[in-house]
C-alpha cells in the first residue's frame, strides 16, 4: 500500500513539474496604446513581444548589383503599431538608417541608424491606417534610398 502511494505521489509530482514547464510566462504587457505609442521604442514599451514583418517582402537598397541594406516594416498585433528595421549588408563605412511615417493623421519618426549591422526605429500607431518604412544608406559616393514599404 505504501509503495502504491509513493508511485501515485511521484507521478503527481512529475505531472506538476511537466505542467509548470509547459505554461508559458505571459508576454510583457504593452505600456502604450493608440496614438500614445507614437514615437516610442517598441522594445521598451513591450510592443516588440509579438512583432512580425507585415509585408511579404522587404525593400532592398541596391547599388548596382550590390545589396547595401534590407528594410522591413514591423507590426505589433497587441499595440497596433508599425516601425522600421534596417540591416546593413555591406560596409561598416556606410551609414544605414530607417524611419516610418503615416499619412493620415500625418506623423513621422526620427531617423535611426549607424554603421552597425541592424537598427530599428520608433513606432507609430497604425490600426486601420497606412504606415510606411523607408531606409537610406549613406555611402562615400552619396545617399541611396529604398522605395517606401507600406502596409
């Protein structure tokens, strides 16, 4: 009898440990909403927790056959916001930067970037609106821009 109680107790304990491992901790709650998210950092506000690319393809900044950078338009379902991300593909001498803008009501973010590999910018509220990301690469021979990436 004691042997069966130990087995049941051990099985119950194992089930509790397994169940506790399967329960995901809740995503960090967003600290902004609506237009209050405009111009804020998607990581600091928790909006990046459920981020994904909202367009099927990125925008590419090309110089001849060389891909200098890739621009993505990010979206948060929980915050209903968009922001841009740019990946510098070629040279640490180039400056890659990204920003987003919204046509109605008009708003835009500052440019964010540098000479590193990847940057993201501030976000804009975009529920039911068109928001566009645009990137630039500043090279020793001039500035090249992406086409706007909108959703």
